[in-house]
């Protein structure tokens, strides 16, 4: 009898240890490789704090962060993608670039985990849709806004312009640029080295001139990127370039230089996305930018253009999940996009989830950008992200030839169409 009891005790002990070992094995150590492009000190600290909080709640998880400058990020990401070795979580702007990764099997479909409460938490469903196709989702946004014109009210006033009434039309805008230049002020901060900031000008003009219809015709191949609206976009941009409104040597300046010039109050206007104030401040000599002198207005209306005056050219920032990422990566992405963490990040992000509106209610720039994005009848993602990668590169290259003065508007449009005819057919 005693031996039977001992055997039973030993059996129960082994059974309990087996269950315990099973529980331990379910919590095997996991490492998440996370790449982001936020290089400003306060942004780096923000992302690190989120990672630290998640690791504290999930001791078996280690999050290894790789921080890359935007100019270095895309080439390095392309390299690892070509090696079939995507990071577990990586910066993405969605659109055609992400869809290309999906078609190549390089990203994970997180639609099952996203469905329900998490998906419903996003205030801007259009932003979420940029990270998916055909019912699949490969990531989620953490910020979404509108490209627009940030301007220095003090410099406007110095030039005799009304800082409370910025130009509303392209004609008024060109006149304001000339007025600023006549006053000895650099009108527009622009760095052409990385090309993508310059393509905002051409893309927005095409949106104002041709509207949604022109773009969809060209994209669907019912029309062409050499059609009149796209040629006109280049011609209108040439009007601006002819005023020589940019810093000396701007073609050799990077985006960081562009932000520094604006943040130091050395130029009056910058066409950029919603992240600009934080980058301007972080890049400035003071570390604070131009403070309350900074304001924002939407891209001017092109008189006679087919685009709706409230159409928006822009996009957001998000993170995509690599094909081989552990499940904890998806849980971390959900944690990262929670209202609590969005509230903490409003100093540099434009939130995309519900329940944080009160945090930025006293920030007129963020309020204006959110209103613009939410009320846009047509929202056009940056061309170089919406399109397949080769097409986006062709657009950036062609627009750069306009800024460099080595191609006409028609030649630039034809160069874009030549790539479209190959990539989009």
C-alpha cells in the first residue's frame, strides 16, 4: 500500500513538472527585430520607452531596435528584402511598396489578429487600408496626416505679408514667394539630394490640376502620365523654380538640411508632412525650432484645376510585420498603436486612433492637419509610395530633372510614362 502511494506521489510529481515545463516552454525566449527611422533624441526615447514597457510585461521578449536615417533606411531594407530576410517589424508607408513585399511573400498577414476591437480603434480607416489589400493587412499606421505648407509668421510679417491670411491660390502663392524674395528672405526651404521632398510639389500640383480622375486614368492605363494634367503640373512647377526661391545649392542638400534651415528661421516656407515641426525643432540650433511663429496652410488651389480644393496629398507612417515574425511582434504592434501610447507620442505623431483628440486640441497645426485629412474627398498617398518601387523612383528622378533645369515639363512627364508603361501594364 505504501509503495502504491509512493508510486502515485511520484507519478503526480512528474505530471506536475511536465505541466510546468510545458508552461515554461510556451514562454521560450523571443527576440523581435524592430527597425524605425525616428532619429531625433526625444523620438528615440519615446520608442524605447514603449519597447521597455512591453518587455516589462512580457519578460520572455527582447526587442532589438535598429535606428536608421531615412536616407539610409530604404537601401538597407531593400538589401535584406532581396536576401529574403525581412526585419520582424519595420517602418512602412504602405501602398504599392508594401504590396510588392506582400506579393513576394516577405510580410505577414495580420488580418486575423487585427479584426475586431483593434481594427475598430482606428479613427482613420483610410490610413489602415494603406497597409492592406484584398482583405489582408500587413501592418498598421501610427501616424497619418497631410502634406502642407509650414510657414514662419514672423518672416511673413517682416516681408509685409499678412501672416494670418496665407495665400490660397497658386497665383497668390507665387506673388508671396516673390515678395519674400524681394525682402531678402529665402522663400522656400528645400533639399533636393534625396529627391522625395521635391516630388511633393509635382504630386500636389497634379492633384490640384487633374484631380482623382486624371490619376486613376493614368494608373489604370486608361490614360497616361504624359496627359495634359501631368505636363501642366511640371509647367506650374517651372513657374516656381523660375523665381529661384530655394536655398543656394539646394540640389545638394538633404532633408535634414531642409529641416534645419526652416527650424533656424532661415527660410519662410516648407512643403512637408505632419512630422515636420518635430524634425525642424530637433534639427535647429536651439532645439526648439521657431516655436509659435510656425503655422500651417493647405496647398494652394490651382485656378481652373479639376481637383477639389479640399483634396489632400499625403500619407502617414506605420510598421509592417515581416513574414517570419513571431506572434509577439503582432502583440507589440497592437500595444504600440494603443490610445495610451498614442497620447504620449503627440509631440511628433498625428494620432490615428480614437480617444486622443483632447491631447492635441490646443495645437492649431495638428488640429488643422487632422481636419484636412478627415475632410478630404480624395486622399492621394505620396506617389513614390503608392506606386510600385520602380515607378516611384522614376517619378522622383523625373521631378528632380525639373528642379535641375535639365528637362522640360513634357520631357519629365514622358519619362514617368515610359516607366509606367512597363511597370503598370
